[in-house]
C-alpha cells in the first residue's frame, strides 16, 4: 500500500483488475512537462510562505528537472499501479529525495493539480491551433495574386448561381478561419485562470499564496471558487467545441474541393503528393486526403459530444468520471492538428484548371441576376425584373444560347427599357465587374479585401 498516495486508510491491496481499469498513465503521460512546471511553481510558493526551506525547494526543483528530462528521453519507467502521471512524478521525487519529496504535495490535491496541468496544456494547444489556422489563411492569401484573373461559378443548392473571382472564394475561407481563431483566443482567456491552491474542493487552512503560483505559471488570475474549480470542465468542453467548429469548416472546404476535382466539375487539380490511386483501376486519382479530412471531422464532433455527456449528470464537486475528460480532448486536438498541417500544403499547391473553367463559365446563366439589377436601375420593380429575366432565361434554354447572345430586339421585346449598354453587364466576366457593394465579389472590392488580409497576416496596423 505504500505505493498509493491514499494507502494509509486501506488494509487490503488494490485488485490488479481495478488498477488496470482505473489507470490513466496510458494517456496522461503527455502532461508530464506541465505537471513538472506546476509542481516547481508550487514548491517555489511553499518556500516563500515558509512551508519549505529554500534548500528543499532547490532540491525538489532540480530533481523534477531530472525526472522531466528522463521522461523526454524515453528512459522513465511507467507502472499502472501508480495510476497517473502525477503520482509517477511524485513517487520518483520521493524515491530520490525522501522526506523532502513528501512535502511537495502540501496544500495541494490531485484535483487542483490535474486541473492546473490540463490548463497549461490547453494554453499551448490553443496557441498551436491558432498558429496552424493562420498558416492556412496565409496559404490562401499567398496564392491569391496568381489567381486574380480567374472567375469561378459560385453555387447555391449546388446549382450555378453567380460568378465570383477565385480570390473571393479564398478570402471567404480566411473569414471562417478567422472566426475560429477568435473563438480559440476568447476561450483561452477564460481558461487562463489558475486552479492551483483550491486543493480538493474547499481550499486550505495553510497560508498558500495562490496569486504567486498564478504569476509563476503565467495565469491571468486565480479562480474565485474552490468548489467550482474541482468540478469545472467548461474550459475543455469549450475548447473541443471550438475544435469541432474548425473540423466542420475543414470538412466543408474539403467537400467543396473534392467536388471541384471531379470530371463533372473539373475546376481543380491536386498535386500527386496529396492524392492516392486505386488497387484495381489504374486511371484513378483519388482525393483521399481531403476525404479523410472530411471523415475525421466526425471524430472531433463525437469528442465534443462525449464531453457533454460525461459532464451532464455530475454533482459538485470532483467525481472520478472526470478522468475520462482527457481522452476526447487529446483526440480532438491531435486530429485537428493533423488535418491543419496538411491543409496549408494542399492549398498552396493545388492548381485551378483554367481552360476547363473558362470553357464552361457561361453555363448556368451566371449573369441573370446582374441583368435583373440592370432593370432595377432603370426603374423596373424588383419582382417584375425577376419575372422578365426568368422569361429571357427560358427563351435562351429553348434556343440553346446565352443571355449575351440574344439580340437587342429580343431583349427589348421582354422589357422596352433595355438599351444597348446592357451588353456591358452580360457575360460572367462583365457581371463580376458590375459588383460594387462593400465585401462583394467585384475586382475593386476583392483587391481591398486582399490588401486587408495581406496586412493582417503581416501583423501590420489596419
């Protein structure tokens, strides 16, 4: 029983099956550097308030550094009977320093200890995902200059709708990923408060300085309520929820590019490095990486759901159920990171199929809305203009031609306010140039948006 942190109360050894069932070292070992950092801050504070001698603090901090280096080198031995990373590190410290090591846990519970470790991990995780999202945004922005002359069909209901500049597409994704970054940074702020010193659930009668450990660990403040700290996993649910939103955005982008790579759409070609072939059909060139990005979003969404279900029926304060919180967090984080690391490379290297795009750009009457707005500018009520253009589209379908192919007399038979300047807005290229509203797909507006994103990603003043 001496191996257990709680062994004094018990007279019977733990069943081996229980040890296998309750261990978490198989997945929480990755928290080792955060556990060591938190313990060193705690030891520093204990010395400052007189609960450790300065030489004891130094011995603890030095030995924790040695343990951390062994873990990093893969030389540390993990044993399931020690349950988790916290007990492994503390046991190793005690074995090397004796009673000095036994003092480290003064004023601390594994409840506030694990919450501290996870929050330290989460801060780094937030920062890393934000960095990868910014890399993806940069990939879209940096490819924009070479695509400025490309006009693409935009879709609603997967039906051709209106023409837009290709760069308008790229910057739309930048906007989505910027909201993802904003949510992460906002969540990081809420998570960046220290639980350390709340102990099991009620705090401590010892003269602990919680503000000092918060300062040493870079937290912005301390959590106000010790009972809340012991039960709180909101910060994990919020983080994984934000990861799920990122995964949904990545899945949507992947789905769009999967469609664009098909013979039917024929808008885009991926580099061989990011595609695979078929074991039986030699002609195949499959967008498997994009399909897996789309598929892996389901894992992240499920991880978010798992956390919600885990927390939904728990009374205050700590319950052992919360040991299961780290598995979905680590899985969601690892999955999103793996996806984002590939996304930027795919965006950088994919090529628009310009000849195919140009050859089919006039299919689908992409300029119909521009013709309707032309009529509106000449005083035609919107609904009347809509009906008029609809009848002209029907005529074109009967004759197998484009709106721009209709003669002026044919157009004027539908609406006598049409003049020969109508041909300046007919055709997809002309329709794109007609867009003037802020944030629209017109060249001037897209150039403004691109300039904004170029400055933003260079951290220049906006």
